[in-house]
C-alpha cells in the first residue's frame, strides 16, 4: 500500500514537472518571438524615418528652388507632379507613428500591463504600418505612371548628368528619389514579417494564458 502511494506520488511529481517544462518552453518561445518582433519593429521605424527624411528633403529643395513660370530659365517645369513624393512622406509618417506606438506598448511598463491594449497594439501597429507602406508605394507608381507631367524622379534623373554648383543638385536628388522609393518598397516585407511575428506572439501568449488557467482550475473527480 505504501509502495503504491509512493508510486502515485512520483507519477504526480513527474507529471507536474512535465507540465512546468511545457509551460517554460511556451514562455521562452513567447519571449523569443517578442524580441524578434521588437527588432523588426525598430528596423521598420528606422526605414520609415529614413524615407521620411529623404522625401521631405526633396520637397524642401523643390520649394527653395522653384520659381514662377514668368521667370526666365526656371529650374522646374510648369506641369510638375509632386504627389508621388508627398505619398512617400505621408506613408512614412504612418509607418513611423505606428511603430513608435508598438515600441511604447512593448517597453513602457504601464502600457504593457494593460493586456488588452498591449495585445491590440502588438497586432494593429504592424498592420497599420503595412497599410501605410502599401498605400505610399501603390499611389507612387499609379501617379508616377502619368505621361502628362514630370515627377521628381523623372525630372531629376533626366538632368542628372548636368553639373550644378548649387541646389538643386540633380544627381543627388535623383539618387535620393531612388533610395526613398526602394526603401519604401523594402518596408512592405519588413512590415509583413512584423505582422506575422505579432500574430504568432499573440497566439502563443493566449495559449499560455489558457494553459495557466487550466492548471489553476481544480479537476472535479
């Protein structure tokens, strides 16, 4: 009888240890996914900030060097489309704000403690960032495809071989235009990865919460 009791106790202890190992494994996975998501969020934020800086600088140069059509030898054409570059500015602002919000909910203790808000921000922030990047790139190509008027990219790259001793420097603006566009395109897969990691993290955390709830609930015999 005593031997049987010891066997049952050993079995219960082994089962409890196995459950603890399973829980530790899930919690370790959640921490690893969270670290990967935060790293991807930081990368997306930096790319978005770079696109914003490049595009905003291009608009600033245009505003500083643009003159009315009455002036002789204007540097920019009368029919000029700035909307593709504006779309990159707007899209990168959306990406930047969304990822700042995500990082705040990941590192500010008071925000992270709000489980529902934290879970929502974890998933919605990369979704909003992805939407911002997609809208910027799609709108850029849609508007830039027009043959009626020039855009920053078409105009600056057309005159890139013309040396300029002062602003606007066509070659520099052309390179910046390509860099801003390519980085905006790169934002799309980065935000997709961040969204996938966020979805997986939410799934693991919800499983862990249910598992802990089930362990704390007494089993009726």
